[in-house]
C-alpha cells in the first residue's frame, strides 16, 4: 500500500532552544534545553528559509535517520512556495510604491 504524502498543514516541526547560564552564587554553568512543537504553516519566511537551509545541508545518512523520505519533499515545496510568494509580494509592493511616487 502506497503512503500518502503529508500536507503542510499536517506537519509539525520540533524546535529546540539551548542556553547556557552562569549561576551567580556558585559560578556553575547551567545548560538548558527547551523543546517545543510548532505547525509548519505557522513559521515565518525567515524561519522557513533557515529550516530549508538546514535540511539541505544534511548528509544522506542524516536525512535517512530523520525520515526525510516521508516528510522532506512537501516541507521543501512549502518553504520555497512561501519564500517565493512573500518575495513576490515585496516586489509588487515596491512597484506599487514606485507608481504612487
């Protein structure tokens, strides 16, 4: 049975924020990791650009480990379509402003 490709609105991105904090009294360093899940469709243009860049930098072994074959193509298409549409929107806005001047 052939698996259906997931739609962008069905894909959730796991994000991680790592911080180092030096504790004032002891001088020890605290390493904290905060993970959270976000729908792919809520990421902004810059976040999508970063995600796409990171994915495209992965070696084949990493892609295989992360299951890229299941979600990679629709994520890449979503990233590119949003980035292109927003860039087109900026260009259209620039042309509109130039015409108004």
